[in-house]
C-alpha cells in the first residue's frame, strides 16, 4: 500500500469532506491528514477499521500465548482435555 497518494492537507479535508467520506467505504487505504506539513490524523473506512481491530485482537492473543509459553504456563492439550472430560463426568 502506497501512502504517498493518500496524504492530504487539512484544507483538502475541509473542502472535500463529503467526497472523502463517500470514497472511504470504496477504498481500503487509509487517508493521512496533515496540518502544517505534519501528519496528524489517519482516516479509514469502517470496514477497514473493523478488520484492523480484529487483526489487533488476534495479535494480542498470539502475543499472550507466546508469553505464556515463555513463562512455562502451558499444559499439554491431552491433559487439559482429560481434566475437562473428568470434570464433565463428575457434574453429570
């Protein structure tokens, strides 16, 4: 993804807000808004935002799992499954 074509000054946002909002749902690329030559805000369509959030959630789960492995806080799946089966059997 090439962001260079997706960088616009805040004056462009002010003048073309409706057009930008309309186009955001059609494009996957975020729009970078600059103020005084500095990047200040990133805009993206709602579907792209939701996908980003889902990706971040999955990455957090992977990082947590990796940390638990590093800290030796894991158990073999066979033991966990057996313990759940035993627990389920006792509740029945």
